[in-house]
C-alpha cells in the first residue's frame, strides 16, 4: 500500500497522499477506505489528494475501471470537491482530464494544484 489517509476534522476534508509508484489498485483502495467513513459519505467532507513525489504506474487507457467506480458512487460525489496536488506532467494531465470530465458528468469539482498550500487554500475558500 503506497498511500496514507488522514482526516482533518477542523477543515472538514480527508487528505490522502500517494508516494512512489502508484498502482491503479492503490487509488481504488484509498477511495474504498474513505467510503467507509461517515464523514465522507454523509457529513460532507471534501478531499485533498497529494500525488507529489508519486508516479502513476498505469496508462490513460487503463483508467476505465476508475471511471466505472467513480460513476458508481456519483450519488456520494455530487457537490463534493477534491483538490489534487501533482508535480509531474502525467499526473497533472490525468488529474485535469478527470477534473473536466467528472464535473461535467456528475457535479464533482476537482482542481489541480502544484503545491499543497494552494490546494488547501482552495478547499478552505470554496
């Protein structure tokens, strides 16, 4: 497992950080762990995802399973926000693709940032 999840109760978001090679299953495992949290599913907590220092070990073509999973929980994601920190071109591009696709299709707002500080600011000011 190459991720850690922490709950920021004061600012009402979950932060998960991926490091090293990020497998597609790691992304799914992190989401499933958050789905076990009532603060995420019921109480409106948002998400800060930090991919800095990590590298996706899957291609764009291999994201179909992620798409299906996110669409299956669209009733939970609608109206939520996710701030993504990415520091390499592929992570940034993939995150931006999801940002436009998921907002347009299910109302899940994702913004991509190059620093954690900017991501937290957006979550706090939105």
